[in-house]
C-alpha cells in the first residue's frame, strides 16, 4: 500500500522543493510507493478549498507530513498544528523549517520595526500603512517548526540535499531508523590543515576565485587558515552526499553554516568565536557577528532584537 504524503510550505524561497525535483531518477523510483494527498508545489489541492470557499484549513490525513519554511505568521503556526494533527511522522525540511533559516534574521528586530523598515523606509517603496486586511498577522518572532509542534525528522541545509531527502524517505518506507550526522563539516573536509596560528591575520572576503577549477582539495590549505571565514567548525556535516565532501568546499568556497548547529542547544556564534581565536583571527573583525554566525539558525532563541544604540 502506498504511503500517503502531505506537504506544506511556510516562509520559504522554494529551493527545498526544487531539491525534491533534483532527485532525478531516484524520484521516479520512489514516487510509485507514495500517494501525494496535498502538496501545493505540484498538486492542485488547496488549503481552504479549491476556490477558497472554506473557512477552515483542510490538510488530509497522511502517514508522512513534510513542512518546509519557517513559521513567521499566525497562519503558518496553524498549518503546523493542523499538519501535526493529521500525520504520523512529521519532517521539517530545510534550514528554514529546522532552525528558522534566513527568514529568522527578522528576529534581530521587533515586529513594529520590521513594518517600519518594509513599508515606510524601503528605498523602493512609497511610504504607506502596513496592510491589515486579509493578511495573516506576523508572529512576534520567526520560529523553527519544532518551536510550534513536535518534529520527528529534521533535514537541514539551505536547501537540504537530494541524497538526504531520499535517505530519509527510504528509511521511513522501509521502517528503518534515520539519523543525522553528529560530526562537523570540518570532520568531513578534505583540505590540508597545518594547525599553525596566524596571530593578527585579517579576514579576507571570498570575492575572487580561491582556487583554480580542478585543484585537488587535499592539496588546498584549510580556508580558515588562509583567512577566509568558514563556519565548518560549528556546522553539522551531511551536505556532501555520497562522496561526503562538503558541498561548498567542493566548489572552493567556505562553509556558511547552512546545515545548522552541531547540537540542538549549540550557539554557532559562541563556537565560531572560539574557533577563530584558536587560529589567531580576531572575531571582532566581523561587525555583524550575530547575523553572520546565525544566518541559517536564528530561530530557537539564537537571534533577538539588538539593544538600541546609546545616544
Ligand atoms: S532552507 Fe533555504 S532553500 Fe530551503 S526554503 Fe529555506 S531559504 Fe529556501
Ligand atoms: S574550517 Fe572550513 S576549510 Fe577548514 S577544515 Fe573546516 S570546513 Fe574545511
Ligand atoms: S559546506 Fe556548509 S554552507 Fe555549504 S552546503 Fe555544506 S553546510 Fe551548507
């Protein structure tokens, strides 16, 4: 019997849904085993009836529920509760659903300030009152799905990877346990570490090519030791697919932390300040440390409004 799947998206960019399509042939192997009962990206089943005629949300009963995106409106909160009530296993897909993701950068500000910036101070917007009709109100802060309901499986990454998605779905279909890696990106990184401190090194910006295409990763020095900000030490591994080579490192770029913190209660800012200091880089060179180190995981209390500057 096919496994029923329901999917919904909250505050997203849509990249995680594209990841499902990126499965390619594997998707064709998995699809006959699934019955999709609700999935806005490819299935014409609407939340409030086909013409919006219903007042209450309708998510059909399913075995597996998938939510991508962060919770940033009261409606998003309700979708999480509805989905949780209708499914046996709930998957949070992508950094936004797992940790708040990029939308949770909004947590650096209060809601009135966000409205002010978007509707009154936006350089491309004529100042106006924030819309109040027929739009769900914003939540006080942007949340990961697990801050609203219990989540059974997390698939981190911005976007998550096709391999991880396939592994999770296959494990569920076969009744096998699914577990994320508990190693860091550094643990799977093939670059060469010389472990020499470089006191006073200035951080470089990776605007130009760091290495020529084709350069053996094992002959390239660790990017952080070269002075590039790489969040590998504070980020969970798992983005490298079957090869187990971190996705950005493979492209000669530093890790930006999209697989989220190593532990649920970890704060990448604290971990990275330590890692940078260890090799002699002063973390105070990074002016927006809160946002830089928590770019993908500002939910779960990691990002809060900044105190107003002293006058
Ligand atoms: S995790 Fe990244 S790719 Fe996925 S929805 Fe959020 S912003 Fe988009
Ligand atoms: S800091 Fe970055 S480049 Fe260096 S080992 Fe860790 S992941 Fe690799
Ligand atoms: S290397 Fe870091 S930023 Fe890049 S995909 Fe992996 S976890 Fe994400």
